[in-house]
C-alpha cells in the first residue's frame, strides 16, 4: 500500500530512542523527510543515519521540548530543512516507578510539562499553517495508563490522560480544515524503558521483592495477546495515522496494547 508519505515533511519528538526512533525510521522508509528531535545529540545522529539508510531524508535537532521557545525552534528547523511541515508526532515522554506518596510537586510538574504543555505548544505552533495548507497530521503518543490509571506512577497516568483529552480538543478544532489529530495508547513495550538495566522491570522487581524476569512474565501474562508489544508495532500504527490513507480518522485514541485496556473506545 502506498501511504502517500513520499516527500512529506514530518517532525518526530523523542526520536533518539524507543518508539520515537522506530517511528522516524519507518517514516523515512516510506519516503518522508524527517526532523528528529530529542535531547541526546549523539543518539539523534545515529537515528538520523538509520533514517537515511532507508533512502529517506533526515535532519536532527537536539533540544529539550519543554524548554522556553522550543516549539518555535523545532518548527523553524523543519521549515528550514524541508520547506514546510506536514506531520507532527509528539513522542517525547518517560516514566519510572513512583507511588503517590513518593511523588513530589516537582515530579508532577515535570511530567505535566513533558506530556501536556510541550505537545500543546507544538500543536499550537504547527496546526494553523497545516490548516492553511489544507493538509496536516498530528499523532500524540499517549499510554494505556491514560485510559486506565496505574498506581505504578500516578503522575504519568494523569498526564497521559490529559494528553488524550488535549488530542481530542485539538482534533475537534482542526479536522474540518484538513488537519487530522489522533493519539495512540501503547501498553507495556519490550524496549529499553522496560528492559534496560535500571528500567521499569528492575524498578518494579525491587519494589515487589521478585526478579525482573518475574515482572516481565507477569506483565506479559496480564495482556490478552500474552506478550509485551514492540516499538515497531507502535511505530507502524503511528505512521499509518500520519498518512493519506488515514484520511477519515480524527480525534481517535487508538489502543495499541495487545488488549490490555478492556474498553471499546
């Protein structure tokens, strides 16, 4: 299937690793021109090289998306590199195991800035120009935790729920003008956030007094498909939502979680 992404100019935040990196590489493989955004310049350079290896165009900008003026700088860099902005993937995000009692005001605020304010500023910056051009795609990478709050990190769940609402509000405002805004909600992923040394598997194992293998096994067992998802599985859905093929999808919150959240929405 031709997704109609050839030469489309796309911004991907959180592109130095994980789902963001997989998304950037997949977009490039579809012929898109991709601006990779993240904080780790060396990792971004490697990810950009991986994009170019597919035959796509890629540039990178190392910036903290929560910084003052970051949205304007990112949008300007994309226009300078590729002449326009056709798609935005808000993929920057993180979490770690923290109970309600442990979470500080600073941690709550940091996740609010990362998961809500930074995506909002980028959408507010790029959506009007997309609307003027009559075409745009925005995909916000949220979480199954935004649909079903978790005590593993309540601040993460609450801010991801807010990001889901933010996506819907912008979708309603811009759909009639050709800018289609959606979100994807991954479940547990077999990637570094979970499986790297010191990642969520190790953090939860320490809390529960079990092994990391037991944490991963029990997490997979709670998923109807019986396993953790992969970064590429999430990236494939994101790329579809960025494409011309997704021309009748707006305001959706697609669960890509192996059936983890038992709701029909």
